[in-house]
């Protein structure tokens, strides 16, 4: 599915291709009239080769991209030297389609290329673009055209580097949020395991003292120990992937657990702190929920209410629905305000949803957020009550 940024990128690529096609017809005609079919074909191949490099999608930090760009720039320089050494040149057109294509390659290299290879590729591409007008001649007009292309190339480099810095900053921020979320999971799981293991130890000690007096009570204690151990192991299996993060601090401070049972005080506090009325709707029993599911549901509601406070300035009511089915705990938070506008590139993005997504996915759940049918903003989360549901 294409997102809005992908659609914009595809549209820009299509527009560049159309521009290159129109300029390519001019280059082909100029090359054929000045040097025959061979020269026209060389200009056409040069333009076509650039599209093969900048048109495909490249992963961030690609080393293959700048290497291909250096080969392309080398071919263009050789073509420039060969055409410039001829007496006729190519007349008024020196490869306009190829120059546009090389500018696109320059942008993609600065945006996506491996920094270790990108510097050399940028230098070669800059030389290829700046010297390209020399194919038509060495007069003042062509020297000025070369300088103008150099200025355009500089602007392209600046734009690509700016966008790359923005993306890298966002990626680092998202990684930081995920790391904090993993540490929070570790604290929650520590509290949960400590609670159950402590109960297991107490029951085992009690069973040892009553073993000779009442063997039946020993069997009951063993059953309780088995149940507590099974519940602890089930939670550990769901969250162990998060705790494998090597950067998590083992001495992270502990925080008290908050779950679905604490939603009523949370909503009351939210309503008392502002003009938005928070209402809680519970369908089904919330007793006996797995701890990681209950705490994740609480965090979803808490973050959604925080976003309402920050972004839904005209909201008056926030409704929280918690519904328990046989296999899922469903959570929805909706408000009646206007849908928030899209953040501009210079604005600080919010990463609360990133952390929630990390937490919900860690327990095998799903979460979505978007404008509601009747306006406002809706956050939906589905948390599995049984590990088998996620498989």
C-alpha cells in the first residue's frame, strides 16, 4: 500500500521521467544532425542509464548506489571528452536529458547512499554535470551554462542532505523511544515476576511445615504453585523478545504496575484537570487479565488521553471503551474534537504512538490510530488474552 510520502515520491519520479523524455527527443535530434546516429544513440544511452540508477527504490546507507553512480559519472565524463574532442560537437544541445538524470542521481546518492562512498560519487557527478556543456563548445555561453549547472547541483545536494538529516533525527528518536519502552517492559516484568515468585516461595515454605500435619493442604499449595508458575512462564514467553535488548540497563528503577482496574481513577483525574470529560465504558469482566495485557491497555489509554490534551484543543468529551471477548481485550479511545493536522517537517513529531506500537506488538497485539468517521481521533488496540491467538 502506497502512503502519501511514497505517492509524492512516485509522482516526482514520473514528472522527471516525462521531462527527460521530452529533452531526450531534443538530444537525439541534435546528436543525429551533428554527428550521425552513433552520437545520437550515445546521448540517448547516457540519459537512459541515469534512469536505471535513480528510479529504483534504494535502502538507506546503500553502498551499491554510489558505486553505480561513480560508474555512470565516469561514462558521462568519457562521453564528454570524446564529444568535446570532435570538431563539430553537438550544436546547441549537449545532453539536457542526461544532465537532468545526473541531477536526480546526485539527489538520490546524497539522500540514500553510504557516506563512505557518497563523497567520491558526489565529486564525480559534480564534474560530469559541470563539464557537460563543453560537449557543445568552449564559448562563454557554454562556460556559463556549466557554472549554472554547478549551482543547481549544489542546491540539489543541500536539499538531499537536509532531508537525510531530518530522517536520521527521526530514526534516532524512534530508536530512543523503543529503547525506553523495552526498559519499561523490563521493569514491569520484574515487578510481575517478583510478585509471583514471592508467592511461590511463601507457599512452598508453608507446605513444608504443614506436610506432616495435613497432606491434603500440601496438594492444594502445590496446585497454587503450579498455577502461579504457569502464568509467570506464559508472560515471560510473550515478553522475552523485548528483554533481549543488549542495551537495557539491569539496574533500571522499578515502577508500580498500573492496569485496567486503575482506569477509573485515571479518567477522573483527567476530567478534573481540564475541560474535557472522560467517560469509561467497560463490557465484560476485567478480572484475571494477564498482567502485561492489563498494563498495556492502561498505557494505551493514558497515552491517548495525553494526546487529546495536547492536540485536540476543541474536544469536550473523550470516551474510553474496554471490551473483553473470549480471546481479546479490545480498547478504544475516541474524542469529539477536530482531527489533528499533519505535522510539518520542521515541527517536532510525537513519538507516543511509536512507543505504544512497540508495547502492543510485543504482547502480540495490534494498534491503529486515525480520524474518526464523525470527526475527532480514534485509537484502537486489540490485545490477545491467549498466546496461541498471536500465532
